[in-house]
C-alpha cells in the first residue's frame, strides 16, 4: 500500500508521542492536560481501527522514515501480528487513561503532569514495538520503552521506589544489550533484519553455532521483560508504582512487549523450521513451563495483593512463551489469543486492586475480609478476572488456554500440557482465598474502621465513574472474548498470523 494511507503505522506511533509533548506543555492546567490525553486516545483508536480491515484483507501498510547509519530502514509496518498487539494497546490505553484520571485525582498524587507525559511516551514506544518492520527498529522502540516507563516505576520518589526503578532499569537495559547483540548476529548471518512470515531463509543455512547464539540472545533479551524465571526479579519490586502504572506494565506495555518480541523472533526472524531444529528450543520451553508453575507457588506466599498479581503475570506470560515454542498452529493461535485475553483480564484485576486501595486503603489480602460488602461491583469484576486467569469457562482465558492445551497435546511433547493444568490449579489456590476472604469473611472492627467513608449507596456508585467505568468495560470484554471469541477482530487477527506463518 502506498500514499498517505501507508503512513498510518507511523502516525499511530506519533500520536501518543505528540500527546506526551502537549501534556508537558500544559503543566499546571490539569483539565487541559487530561484533555490532550483523551483526545489522543480517540485519534489513536481511529488510526489503529482503520488498519484492521486492511490487514484482514491482506494489505500491509508500510511507512519508511529514512535509514539508520547501517542502511537498515527506520520503518513501521502494520502486519497481522503488529496490528493485533497495537489494537490491544490502543483500546487499553483508553481504559487506563480514564482510570488514571480518577485514580490520580482521588489520591491527589504529585507530579501528575510527569505521570501522564511518561504514560503517553510509553504507549508511543509500545506502538513502535508493535509496528516495527525490522529488528533494529524494534530494538530502538524496545529501549525507548524502558526510558519511558522508568519514571513511572519510580514515581513515588521514595527510597523503595528509587530502588525498584534502578532494578527495573538494570534488568531492562541488560535485556536490551542482549537484544542488540542478537540483532547484530542476525544481520551478519542473513544480511537483512526485515521480518518475514516463516522466518529468514538464510538463517536456516547459517552457521549453527552463531545462529543458536543469535536466537539465545534475542530470546533471553526479550525474556527479561517477559519475566521468564530467573529473569523475573524486577517485576514484583516494580509494584511499588501507582496502580495505573502496574496495569500498564502488566497488561499493555512492558511485559507484553517482551512476549511480543519473542513471537517476532520465533515466527518472523528464525521461523518455525529453524526453531524446531534449534538446540535452544527446549531449554526455552522448559524455562517457560517452570515459570508457569513456580511463579504460581511464589504467589501463594504473598499477602500484598499487587504482588500476588505480579507473580500471576509472570506465570501467565509463560503460557504464551510455551505456546510459541511448541510451534503447532493451534498452540500458536492460543498463544496469540492469550496475549489478548490476558491483557483484558489482568488490567481488570489491577483496576480493581487500585479501586480497593483508593476507597479503603487496603493493600493486603489479610485486610480485605468482607470488603465486598463495601465494594460489591469492584469485587464482582475482580472475580470475573480471577476466573478467567484460572481458565474457568465463559471468560476469555478459558478459550485461549483451551487452544494452548490442544496445541501442546498435538506437539512433540504432549506431557507439557500438564504444565497448563498444574499452573491453572495453583492459580485457583491463590485467587480463591482472595475472593472468599473478600466476599464471605466477617470484617473485624479494625477493618470497618479502615473502610470508614461514605456509604456506597448502590452497586454502581461505590467509586467514581472514572474508575468504575473502565474496570466494568475491561471485565465485560473479557467475558465477551470467552463467550463469543469472534465478536472482536482479535481472534481473526490471530488466525491471520497463523495463516501467514504456517500457510494454513
């Protein structure tokens, strides 16, 4: 596709970047500042939404903005995989932006201009990851994402927050160095960094030792943000950030960029055939399977709700990584759809955790006895998200995990399917006590005193609509994805990726 319409992938990256600058220019004028954010969300949804019909029809808008010093183009390309990720980012940026306005205003948080500017800049970098047309463009966007999210992680300004920010930066930039090393090796072996469905043919005949080194560096580098054990240490500490930032890290930007990078490497750089012949395929699969289960057991030991959700994220991300390494079409379809369903379920859970904190100041599960009596709608939405993350039918997580399990059973090591079931069972062990405590336990006098505040006055008036609306929306989409998976373009886009890569 040529002409102005071909520029849309670059425009999608530019919109939140421009919004970040306009937010900074509106310092001291909160209404104008937030209006820029919400206007940019609307434009972003229109731009990304306009790409979906073209991509499903087989058209791939591509925008080249020049070349790097190496001669590799700085280019953005809207193929099915990039558009799948970008459409999730665009929708959830809207939900998170509205929620952030309610959250930050209710708590009267400091440095709100910096917060919203960094938030928009992080979205711009994430969309750069999604629409990158080659590995070098992807690397640049991936590193800019770390730069944009660092001030969000360290937002509180406390010693704990600064330590968490430094740890995050150390892990993330370390992963970026590995990605750069792998990128250089790929260029040396293949002579190109452009993504190709099914992989670059030159890598299939390249020196095996160097090819394995490139794959290991790329998978390990992206595995840092994907929180694959033992590269997960930064994620629980980053929960010191405000809840909208936690939602951004887990559902929209950082960790999803990690698994997206692994998807690009497996499906569009090396390709299924080369990965199947790689000596590193099964170590990556083993690390993913171990993370699925071990992260769940680590969650069982946590009392702070956001840390429970953090370890749950590490587990769920490896569902995707394992599906990508199994490399049957069904498993890859499940992995790509799980990228979507997990995003809506996990952002709902974090929105609920934030609402609980804003309305009651409760941060720990042990403080939540009977809290559903104070926040019934919020806890109902949390229960939906938890059910989906466990894999209970009628929520999106069941559908994606179903395809993952079926695809794994059809793969070379069917026994790996047991990792999905064991991980789901462990999730039930830590999510059910949270829901049970909140709904059925009797609150203590101390709990009631902590909840002191106005009576909610009804199911839909327990929190501001700026906070309640987004969590009801994302919970509703999570259910829609479980009841009618094809009701949104997400499933069709995932199918399109599989057709591109496997030819069926």
